[in-house]
C-alpha cells in the first residue's frame, strides 16, 4: 500500500467521528532520512463528542480503529491530540 494522504486520514476520521475540529498535518518533511524515508508521518488534532468522558488511551484506540489498515500500511507514525469539544 502506498503512503496515506492527509485526505485519506481526514475522510476516515470525518466519517467515524463527525468532529467539530479536525486538523491533519503531514509531518513527513520533519523525518527525512528516518525509517520510511519521511513518508507516512502525521499529526491529528481532533475534537469530537465521541471522546467525551473517555480516557486518552481509549480515544487513541478509537482513532486507530477508524483508520484501519492505514495504520502500519501508509501511516508510519501518528501523533494524536484528541479531546471532547468542551475540553481546552
């Protein structure tokens, strides 16, 4: 599978969580020369009511589940900032 795109990630997260805020940042340029040649490094900032009352680990698992086979096959590294809409 080729590297995931910000659009691939955005579409899956939008469908799974109907977020009030969603930012997908390709950070591949910061990892040139690392494993994966810099491709597949992303940061996700997401706010969704689906995360309300859930611990961070569960929020991250929910995101991994929504991204499915992109994890490890297109996404090499993923930094996640997840929260409920009313969290700062």
